C-alpha cells in the first residue's frame, strides 16, 4: 500500500479544487458550533458554470449558500456558507473542529481506515519502504509547479475570550489566523522521504494505531507547529442569530432568483429526478383589494422534449410536526414557456385557509412530449459539455470486461426510437453492440464499443409524431410560505 503516495495525491486534490492556487476562509462561530464561513477561491483557469456548482457541492454540511459570485476580471469565487455544526461541515484539509466540552477549536485531518500489518508485511518492511519512496517519486510527477504557489489561509472570528493558543497567529483579541503554503508541505514531504528510518517508522506505526489517530498531514502540522494548532476559549457569547440569518439568506436567494429571471445555475436544493424547481414565491391575500386567495408560484424547468403542460395532481403538504394536510386548492392558470422547457405553476389556496410552514409541499406535474425533429446527431464532446440542445445527455463511460461501454440518456420512450448508431468523426460506422434500456420516462442507450473518442458521433432516428405521457413528481422541502414574499 502506497501510504505516502496516497497523502501526496490528497494534497494534489486539495490544490486541484477548481485548480485553485489560493483559498481563503473566514469563519464566524457561535458557542454551540453553528456559524458561517466566507470563502474566497482563485482558480488557475477559467471557471465554468459546472465548476461553480461543483465548488458548492464540494462543501457538505451546508444549510444555505448566500451571496456567492464569480469575479471574472480578477478570477475570484466568493460565497458565504451557513452550517449548523462546525464538526459536520466538511470542506478542505485541514478541517476546523470544535470540542465543546473542552471549549477548544483545533485543526484536524480526517484519518483513513487502514488494515493492520501482517507478520509477512513486517518481514518485508524494507521492500515496502522502497515502494513508498518510489511511489512518492512517481506522485511528484503530477504535482505541477502551480502547487508550489498554493496557499490556504484560515481566519476565525471567535465567540469568546482566548485562554491560550498554539500554531495560530493573533490578529485581534477575537480574531486568529493560520496560513499553509504548498511549498511548506512539499518541502516536508521531500524531507520525510529522504529519511528511510522515518518512513519505516510511519509504516510500522500503522494497523489502526498511530496512522489512524495521527494521519500524515497531522504529522506535518506537528512538525511545522510543534503541535496540532488549537485555540482554548474562555467565556463565550453568541455572535449572531443563526436561525434568523439562515432564514434571511434563503429569502434573499429566492428574491434574487426571480429578479434574475430564474437562471438555472441558481437552483437551491430542489432537483427531483429531471425536474428542476428553480424558484417559488408566496403572495398573501390583500383584503383591501378584494383578494382572498393565497398564491404560491413555482417556477421550474423540465429536462426533456416537452410540447404541452397538461395538469397537476395530488398537491399536498406536510407540516413541520409531520401532520399530513390535503389542501383545498384550485388552479387559476397554468403558464408553460416552450423556450428552454420552462414553466410557471400557479397554485391558489383559499384566503380563509391559513398557510402554515411546510415540511414538504409535493405533487405531480403531467406533460406530453413528442419528437418534433426526427433525425438528431451530436458528438460526445457536445453531450459532455451540454452544448447540444436536444434532450440527449451523456450519463457515464465504464470499462466492462474487454469492452468500453458508453451510456447515453434520451428523454423519450423506447418505442419512440427508430434507430441509433455510433460513428467516428469521419462518418464511418464504428464496431459496437447496442443495448436499449427503457426507464420510467426516458431511455438509456448502452454502446459496447472497442474504441471511440470525444469527436465520435451519436445519431438517433425517431418515429414520426410519436408521443409520450410524462408524470414528474416535485417536492419542496422545509418551506415557510410567509418567508417567500
């Protein structure tokens, strides 16, 4: 097992978050571990929409994102993430953790499960040492020069007085910071790998003992800072109202969604199968104008060849306490926007009925789709970059036995597809086997081929005027309509 190589690769992964050469995090914490962090990333290359979404997905344990943006001129991503528990907020390494009982903040690198060394392995330890060293040399080949310019700064606005601190630098009485650089980490790797006795010690300390409790990066922290960086807190106080700020952040996000014409990259946690709920808005009754209806607008986008929006069914809600409520409702209007398969659904509730917070608001949307154009073709690169407008998407590419399998998703029923084929860039038909896999409201084409490239072409023919009924569920989580004005 190439343990050192694994940690070198992990370091490369950190430096490769959107190919960043700079990461800056400013934490503001409450005594209970809730808080927010303003993140600033500077990628080495241009940031695309997919990269922007992947940055947000990279951070887990986030309740809501607020004010995230991309500064194209200076190539900087900025955003604020709210988290309920700092110990469940996963970002990059090393991670900031809180021991509430000891009132201590500290940096930690997550450990990896590691099998105990067998007696046979211990006898071959010298061979493993050489293998580790060779693995590191191979790993260094993928560590480009930009990694040496990498920097990661962590600043903390503390919720109380500081009794003592190790490793962190004091900025003010309530603000401390620490800086890691790629050069320091690489220099440490270089230093360790030259000491065969030290490498042997690290390997022998495995088997769920030292390596699990003090991972390799923690060894780096101890080497540079002579300890694991930590801050011991004294008397603490709440710095901000977490629940209120999260509520305001969600309200502002939805206002911006509607204001910015409901751009798809502003989706907030409402992706159900292939239905994207982009925004929703609540309008309470205005009795002065004679209006007695509660109204909720749901704006969304359906990934598919949709021609008509038929109806909605089984609209129901569930309260925060779990009680199921079937609402009395009527639909005043349906608006379907053909461009981009977007729609705005207007739900109308009687004004005499008080809308309470939903744990879930759900229902079904019914559509009809058909192939308006009978012949379609696109390259793999078009499908991968989503430049192709027809609802055909690249699912994945897998190695199975001695063949490579290309999985393509088409938003049409199996009976609608007349033929499908795979060609090279010159238009010559490739050698492949095709398997058509029907799903609920789409079909998967599995091409078992010897070879293909990003310029390979997929051609699909549809039967004339074939139609398909589609029922797509939607579900909105943890919604208080009164917060969506």
